[in-house]
């Protein structure tokens, strides 16, 4: 896994100065992001007929039979007690082998497995949407499309974060999906044949059309949010505490209004938590944006 650059950036519209005022930042559920294909589950079916057949061949038939009998009512279960286990297993093996031929596997798959795929996808997406929040950051602070799309046409700000801060390094194990930064993979993939074949990078996979964002992201469980509320539009918002010490710089947009700049400065000088933060402002260079130092008054 690649290490993130030491600095990453969050583009914010001018109204989001409250991130600094309250030191809380939103981790957004997939359905509220601007890419409608976030967490797209790239598989065509749950399991293939061959995988279904292989699973049956490898299954412990005796254990399956005993578990099925345990689920029966007492009177029916008593009937099976009249025969020996050897006879029972032999009887069921013959019955299942007659049922579970190639044609029957195809029928079972068509009638029962295939119809479950869309329902399973929907259920999995709804489940992920309820439990996972995403903080999206960029590797560049001077992307004109990013300033236009996420900082309200360059009227907003960019927050610079120190990725070595403990806030971004809380991973509990190598398999932990949460509490650490991960680079987004940009790839136009076709769906896998089955869910079992699907690559396990769904949380960081986006199409190449988003490659200009140079995104890194961190996931957190939404149930750990320090504040939750529902907007007037019905959107669920989950805010997490963000330490001021992980913010190292604020970059003012090219078209930022003086009133918003003054509001930002008031927030910064009001608390010693922000003494370490540098200020810069975007300007037009000969071929693109450039950064110049901005003095705190």
C-alpha cells in the first residue's frame, strides 16, 4: 500500500468556515457524494452454477443433514430417530444425488439464486450507506476544476492537512478498512462474473473520469460521529471532531469575498489553537494557479 503524501487538501465552500469554528468535519455516506457510482458492487451474480455445484461437492453432507433434522418439529424429528445414522445418511445421499444433478443445479440457480442478486446488491449498498462515512481529500491544492466544483467557483478555501498526524493513522490492523488514508484507484472495470470473484477495493474504486481529483480518502464508522443531524432537505449529516493540530495551512480562493476572508481571520485570531496555521492565497499565474503567502492581520 502506497503511503500518502505528507500534505493533503480539502476544498470547501465559503459557508463551511464552521469546520474551523467548531472543529468538526463531515464524513459523508456514499449516497450523498457527487459520484452516483460510489461503492458500486461490481458483480453480475452472487454465485455461478459451477461454484454452486463445487460447493455442494465439498460440503460436509452429514453435517448438513443433521442440522436440517434439528430444525424439524419434535414429532417429525422423532421419526428419524427410528433409523440408524448410517441408514439415514445413505437415504439422504441417494435422494440428494438424484435431485442435485447438472440440470437441477441450473434450475436452482435460475429460479432461486439469480433473482436474489439485485436484492442482495441493494441490501448491501443500503447497509454500507448506513455505517460508512468518507472524508475525501486531494493531493493538489491548485486544481481549477476542484476549486470550481468544491470551493464554489474559487470563492471558498482549501484546508491543508498533515497526513502524519495521529488523526489519519488510527488503523487497528492490516485488514482494517477504517482510520487510515487510502489512495483512490481510477479504473473503468467491467463487473466480475460473481460476487466471489469481485476485487476487494470497492471502497476506493472510481472511474477514470474522476482522475483529476487525485483523491485520497479515509473511512470512519458513522455511529462514532460526535454530532448528527438532518438538514432541511432531509440529508443525514455526520460530523467528527477534527484536531486543529492536523490542519497546517489555509489557502484562500481567487474569488473569495472580503467579508468571508475577514470572517476567516476572526476565527483564526480568536483561538491559540490556530497559531501554527499558515495562510496563502491563490493567484493566476502565467499558465495556471500559483500560491502566495497571505498575512494574518
